[in-house]
């Protein structure tokens, strides 16, 4: 189900607040850190927030089963829709998990996540 703008905003604010708390906790545990240590911590938290934003935006996209069932790329038989399945996807922001329609060919025992193939 597609999220409203208010739901997305609340989710992002909660993620940001959690990361701010982590930074403040880190600051209390590290008396007098040097610039490199501060940069390392901030970059780590920035990456986590970037991944949280990407996860939320991808999760918010509507995903529907296509009207036509795709043919198997190996044997050309019709594949069976198996519902939404989680799939880890590498992105420029790191690995994110998305749910996409999954198809399975019983004859070839192969799976397919449109628009890409499984590994």
C-alpha cells in the first residue's frame, strides 16, 4: 500500500532522531575525539540515513502483478506468480531490501524477479 506524505515524513523523522541519539551517545563515550574519528562516525551515520531514506522511498512504490505472466527464459513455459518476496538489492547507497513480484517455473525450477533475474 502506498504511504502518504505524512507517513513518509514521520518515518524519516524517526530514523533521523534515532541517528541523532546514536551520535550524541557516541559523543558522550568519546572524550576529545580527533577530526578523523568525528568524520568516521558522521559518515557512518550519514550512510545509514541514506539507506533508510532509500528503503523508505523504494518501499513506498506501488508494486503490482503484471497482467501477463512472463514466459520462462529457459523453456518458454508460463511462469507461476508466487507473490511478493523480499530481495536484497545493491545500490549506490548500500544494500537495501525491497519486495517485488516473484515468478517461478516448475519445469526448469528457476525463479524470476521482474525486471531482473535472480542470481
